[in-house]
């Protein structure tokens, strides 16, 4: 019986050793988006001006030297009880790429930049207002930061643009395990996903087409060798615990018989 028990124990120890060796995680098992190359698509920064899309929430405020004349061109939610002030209503870009603007009616804004929309509105308002002041803001401008950063997540952006350094700052900066030389940015460009990589260790990064992020960009920081090894250690620890538990169970059974 004891000889059989020794054989079982030796077999399990051998299995444990093999499992620990073969369970080492590799870059292929850990890193995201591995099939993207360096700068698969190169474009100028000017090509990545933020454009309005379906389901965008757009804030538009019209003012002029004559407040009474410009008032009909602003939408406000009715004031409630208890002294609650009226709040301006944002415009939702519908499935046709349009917004329903007061007095003017339907406006096709999908694919337009804020400056292009400002020009369009100024033209359409010329019959009603003299020198209108038009303030436009995209309310649902967000960027997503993933990978080896301290606080991965999706972050709102106040304004029309943000640099990749500012975005990484919102996520708490890269961890010590993040690869600085190969940060991936995924961008939606005219309905096509474009993959670009940027080296944060060189001053030339400011010339990259993804130094300035645009709406719905995804930034991914892949782990370095230390991060990948750490992941493999977690896997091996889990496997070791499972095998040791099995060994103890078998030993108890063998002793009983």
C-alpha cells in the first residue's frame, strides 16, 4: 500500500512540476491587439478633427446684441417649482444625422466639425440675427484608457481636444509595468477602425497623428515582460493550489485503505 502511495505522490509531484513549467504566460496570451502593426494608417492631425455622429449630444447656445431676438433659438427645459431655474436642453443627433433646431427646423450635422456647424448656423441665422455668437460643445466626448494604467476606464473630456498625455494623466499614469514605447491608439475614422502606435519616450511623439485624441478613442498600454511574468505567476499559483489539494485528498484516501 505504501509503495502504491509513493508512486501516486511521485506522479502528482511530477505533474505539478510540468504544469508549473508549461503554464508560464507568454506575450501572446496576455497582450491585447497583437495583430496590429506600427502606424498601419497614417493621416495628418487635421484629418482627425472631431466630427458629430449619430447619438451625439450637442450643446448649442445662440446669443447676440439683442437677447430677445436670440432667445427663440435656444431650447430650455421649463423651470420647476421651488425656484429651480430653467436649464438649456442638449440636442440629440438622430438616426438620420439630424437635429431639430428651433425656428430653422431640421439640420443635417452628422459628419460636420464644430467649426463647420458654426458656419452653417451663422448662414441659416442670417435672416434673423445680426452677428450671432454661437457656442457649440460636444457633451459626450469620451476616451477609454485600458491596460497597464493605475485607473483604467472611460473618461469624459471637457473641450474639443485632449492630448494622450492628459488622458493618461486622468487614468493615473502608466504603471511601472507598462510599455512606454508602444502605446496603441484605436480610432474610428470614417467608419473604419484605425490603429496607430506612439512612443511616449521620445519628444517626437508630439508629431504623431494620435498625440491629440479624438472622440471615442481607445488607448491601450500593453504590459512589459515583468507584467507578463506576474500574470504567469498568478496562473501557476492557482494551478499549484489545485494540485496540492488533489494530492492531499489522494493521500487521505490511500491511508484509509
